[in-house]
C-alpha cells in the first residue's frame, strides 16, 4: 500500500509574504449576476508564498521556468538537523537523482512574527556538495534555502538553480517521515504549468511505501 502525506502549508488571505508585512494572497468575489454561483478573482498571489518551488529561471535568465519543470516525482532522502548552518557533513553520500528534504523543525514558527528571521540555512559548501553528488531537487522547511536578505547575494540559489536543480521552500510535516527507510519515500512536487514564471505555490506530497505492502512481502 502507498500512503500519501501532504507536506503543503495551507494558504489563506492571512498568509504573509516576506518580510511578513503584507498578505501574499488577496482575492475578491465576482458578481456574475447569479447568486447561486460563487466566482473568485485572485487580485494578488505571491509566487513564492507558502510551500512553493523555485525554478532555475528564478536566478538564471532564460533557464527552465515552472511550466517546463512539469510534475516532479523523485525518490527522497530526509535530512534532520537543528543546526543553524547546514554544512557538507549533513549531506548523505547516496543522493544522486534524489530529492533531498531538510527538516529543521522551523514549521513551528510559521505563524510567529519571527518566521522570516533566524532560521537554519545551507552553507555554500553544502550547496556545492549537493550539486557534486547529483541531487535532482532540494526541499526545505524554512522560508528560504538562503538568508532572505538582498545583501546575502543568495549563493545557495545561484549554485543550485545554476546547476538546474529546483528548490522547494516552506515544506511542512517532514517530521512524519522520521525513521522511514529512504527507499520507501518518494517526493512529489506539482506546480501549475504557468509559462514564463520563475516560481509558484505547489502541492508537495510524500508517497510512502507501507512496509507491509503485500507485493513486497511476496518478493
């Protein structure tokens, strides 16, 4: 049996964009003259709101956009750490072709004023090791893989996206994967196919093969 675990943060008109000063989602009801029909119009949607994907186009002009990424389904490796700096020593050896998901517990801060400050970040060395080891996607439960500051230069984004590796940020519920064998977890990232855009909110899902799967038991 395959179980699906939702790793997506719910969005509402209270969901905040960086740096936490304004909502990233605004909508209004549209009157079409039929009171039985509900029609909404999104008047604002930050493409980097909540659980979202950064396509290489985000930092590489002319590179792959969100629509070209398609629907991603990859074997997943979970890395749990509460270190403020996530270095090369945290990167497993066998990650080629995998989605590497970093769980730091920062989801607990999602509704707190300090959500966009003080979270763990990858080091430039860790990003280079991820590229060298052939990862296919990097996912984090923080608002960004980099410090969210224009003065930082966003080295993690430049390194990963420059190598064609998409980044999923704002994951939640990664603790539900704790203790599971890596070969039993697949990660799905499903962005809307919007051409020409560099990022978008996604539905992120972990697909877990149950240890009692009858087909596996008979093999």
